[in-house]
C-alpha cells in the first residue's frame, strides 16, 4: 500500500511539474500567434534569417510542445527537444552580455537564467519519465 501511495503522489507531482513547465510555452505561443507581425519583427531584431518563415515553426513548437508536456505524451523526446529549443532561445533572445544599460542588462540576465532553469526542469522531466517507465516495467518503485 505504501508503494502505491508513493507512486500516486509521484504521479501527481510529476503531472503538476509538467503543467507548470508548459505555461511559458503555451502562453508564449498564444501571445506570439495573436501578435504574429510583432513576433516576426522581434525575430528580425534578433538577427534571425527569414523571420517570417521561422515564426510559424517557433509558435508551433511552443503550442504543440506545451500541450504534449501537459498530457505527458512522448516526454523522452519532447522534453529534451524543448530543453534544446529553450537553450537556443536563451542565447539568441536574451544575450545580456551585449547590453550596456544596467537596467536592460539586469532584466535580460534574469530572462536568460530563467530559460536555463526551464531547460533544467525539462531535462528533469525527461529523466523522471524514463525512471517512471522503468519502474512500471520492473513492477517496483526505486528507493
């Protein structure tokens, strides 16, 4: 009974973690979709090539990836992919080291480290998914 309640609690906590990690992706995807032109302009301002072409896959990654996180679908693939995507956006979208203004630099530094933290959470989610699947396959809970 104790192992069952641990598994149940673990499942609830992992689902909550996935839902919380999905928020910036889903909200960001909706925001970028609703202000598509502004998002294309933002990508152009970051020096992205063909921003009008890259905007749609970026929005799709946010929305679809976020929903896949919520539903826990293919986490071993989705979570590392989103982690790499988030690392990429940290370095391209939040290059705090290029800014001179202390206020802008501080804000951008925070956004950069936030993205790295999200990437870490995503990698933890992928690992937790693998661990949970191996425990289910083994019929036991690791202690």
